């Protein structure tokens, strides 16, 4: 159970009748450089040197595909660690335009995904959080070079990007939590299949029981 921290390790040792307390367990773990394996919840840390752009979606009526895209990063557990998924979603249709998986949070996989998305279409506005990946010069330049306006959530305001947060919830509850991935390759293939199903076969009540692909392509 690599996700056990010093508190649960202490409880486990005490259950096995070892006379030991939390302070000693914490000290020994520190000396042996043993750390609990857990997802880093704050995936997109802000770089204070980067420029922050205003949030452009307040009171905006979104009424067509490719008017607004949202982008975000989430983590996915695999045996022995975590991998990271970045995705672009069209807000109007809920269509997942592009996505990419990496075992690190460097910006390269985000840029690769963004180029894949722009090969399909270009939105009027692209909204993200204030994470360092999305405030970097490389990301902002690529967005602007393609004639897209940059929008960013207010600091700590996860609800500003609620559209993709809802997709993460769907992905995790309907797929991720039902599987144990043993490798990055297995996770990628499985997630690819789910997103393909989500786009092309999963009916959405908010879309009048149509699929995201039907709404996206019908009105593009």
C-alpha cells in the first residue's frame, strides 16, 4: 500500500503489536527517504513571473461550436504511480477535440495536444486555469498565432472552467474508477476508447440526447 503515510503506517504497525508512535515512524521514514505515493492535487501551479490574462467567459452566451474551448489537466492512477491527461473540450457541444497523456507535467505534451486540436479547428476563445503550462510563453504564443483569444480562470475559481471539470467527473466515475491500469500504455488505450465512445456514442441529456460529435459536426 504505497499510498500509506506515517499515520496509517503507525496504525498498521501497532495492529501488528509493535510498540511505536507516529513521531518515530515519521523520523524513520524521513531517514530512509520513504514517502507516501499520492496524486498531487494542485496540478497547475502558477508561475508568478508569467502574465495572467483576463477571464472572458463571464456573461458570455455560448451558442455555437468552436466559439469557446476549455483546457485542463487531471491525474490518473496507474499501478506504481500516476499519469497526467490534458484535454481540449468544445463548450457548446461537449465534444473532446484533442487529448494527450504523459507521465510528467512538462509543457511538451500540452503543446502537442494543442497542435492536434488546431489541426481540427480553431476556437474564438480558449479558456484555461492559471497553471504554469498555460501561462507559459510557448503556450500563449501558440494560441495567439492561431488567432485565438486567451482567457484564464480567476485564481482558485475552479467553477470558471466547470465544463471540463464535468467531463473529468464523467471520465473518472464512468471509467477510471472501474479499472486498474497496470501501465501507461494500457491506460492510454483504455482512455482513448472511452473518449471515442464519449464523443460518438454516449447520449447527453443536456444536448437533447444527442452525442457531442453529432452536435459539434452538425453545426460546424
